C-alpha cells in the first residue's frame, strides 16, 4: 500500500482538524490508518509472492 496526504490552505482553515481530528471527531489520517490495518488483517491469511 502506498499513500500520500497533503493539506494545503489558508492559516486557520481547518487543515489540522481535517487531517488529525479532535476527540471523537476523527480526521482522515486515523481513519485511513484504521482502514489500512483492517485490510492488512483481512489479507493476513493470503500468500504474498515476490518475483524478480
């Protein structure tokens, strides 16, 4: 999995809130991390093969 997040905007426009969140209002970073680890857990039983 590869991922990039970029927040751009005027000072005070809510970038940190959107990215991290506050209290029970989670931002995109914790939500994305939870989803990523759930996907990894679901694929844990899968076999991964790397070839050159």
